[in-house]
């Protein structure tokens, strides 16, 4: 099991699977005939509130069985996109939304689970369901940051193509509400399917909702900063300098992989002036040789430049005669010690943002020798430790 240091929470996080405490007992409200809006919709999102000619349950029925099957197999990368698409059609207060929150939690992605639960709480009219969802949000907020668990959703091209084909039929029939629901479902299933952005953008235009179109484009960049359609979005938004911001990413030592908002970044660091939508970006620098997964968060604002910097150093264990092991203070949790283990003589360690000295404890395996000292680490430093 790799050690992972979370710079936001200041804790050592082990890659693992969380458990979920609440049951899936709420049924979706009954609806009849053509749909006016998604069940329990607060009206804040056009896709929730738009009128449709076909039942939303009917439009999304093709996903129900495969979604349930993937969930039963605990295949989170496939189950989650299908439930995301079902929630697009059936609404944030639906039974599918409750189950989606469960799946995100079981996949170890706390922030996404909270996002779905908060939308559910805002939309539901069931007092019991409201209390349970709020209690679950409170429980999840007390847990360690689950972003330590690197996680990538599957691209469900076949299912997305099904939704897009139905969307094109609806668009040609001038049923733009149906097309919006179907295209948005397709986006949740396969965000990088070529061409979908143009069709979805055209649908927003037909609905007279250019602002919502821009919101959607910004959401795409927030979720898919390196997606196959990202450059197309950037070109479309390039004329308005107040829409996007910039992010520069750097590391004091090489990263084998860099992930941003659950997407692997192409190329090498440093990355300068990456145009992104306003919002919060979670970054991961992973280096297998030095057994470190370092996390950072950057907040990008429209028209401004933000920086994400992974500052870390290397501790070299040269404790010999007798052999010993090293524990070092967690940079952002004073008093909490991290055992650097014995799997590698060279281990990556996060450097404190304020440069304060870290407590270090050296022990031999026989328990006869113990040394305590304080060291200051600099970004990029290779610190040799001896008795």
C-alpha cells in the first residue's frame, strides 16, 4: 500500500474504500404523461426544469438494467457514469440520485458524494430523506479526503451513442427539451465523444439559453481540463477574457504522473498558462520510485492566474550499524508522525508551506537506540539521514 500525503487535510491517507451508512429507500415521485420538469427539481438547472415531450423515465430506460448490473458487480467506473446520466433524466431528488451518492462514497470519492447529497437535500420534499441525507453529508465531512484514491471513470461510448442518436432525432423534430436531456445524458456517459459539444451547444441556442451554454462549457473544462473537446471549448471561449482563468503547475522534483480533477495530465511539468474554467482544481503528483502521492488544490478565478506547486524533498535513509527506520512529523499536522517504512531507502516527503522544521525520530529495529532531532527541508532537497 502506497503512502499518500494530503496537503489539504494534512494527514496520511491510505488508499482504500469507504463505507456508506445510509440505505437506499426513497422512491422517485410518480409522474404521468409527458414531463414538465425533473422530479424534485429546484429549477436551478435548465436540464432539470426544461419541458419534454417524452417521459424522462422512458428516455433513460435503456440505462437502468446495465447500471444496476454494474453496481451489483461493484464496478464503480462503469456504474457511476450510468447513474450520473440517470440523474440527469430523473432529477436530483430521485432514487437514482441517492444511489449515485452511495456509489461515489463506495468508490472513495467523498467530495462527489457530498455534491450529489447536497443537491438531493435541496430538491427532495421528503422530510425523512432530507434528514438522512444531511446526516450523511455531516458524516462524510468528518472523514479523510478521499482524493488520495486515484479514480477515473470509464468512457461509455456505446451508451452515449445511444443517447446522442435519440437526441438527434428529438432535435430534428424540434423537441429541444428532449434533445437537451438526451445530449446531457450522453455527456455524463462519455464526455469526450467527438462532436457532442457542437450539438449540445446548438440545442442551448435553440432554447435561447446562451448563458447556460457557457455554464455547460465551463463545467466541461472543470471536469475535463485535458478532455478531447477541451481545446474546442477554449477556442469558443477565447474571445471573452472574463470567462476563463489560467493555471500554472510545477513541481520541485519530477512527477511520474500528474492528475488534475481526476484526469491525467499529458506531457511533463512545468505547465504554464493552462486556460481553465473558474473553480477548484485538485492536483496529484505521483512518483513511484520515491513512494509519494502529493496533493494540492488551486482555485482558479476568471481573468486571473493561479499556481499549483508540489513542493517536496527526498529523505535518504543511511542509518547503519545498527540499521534503523525514520519517522517524520506530518508537515501540516503537528504531533502526527509518519513512518517512512523500510521498502525503499529513499522516500519523498512534503515540504511545509511555511518552511518550519519537522520533528524526526530515528529508531533501530532492535529497540535499543532512539534519536530525536528537528530538520528543515527545502523543495527539491535530497536529505541524507545518518546516526
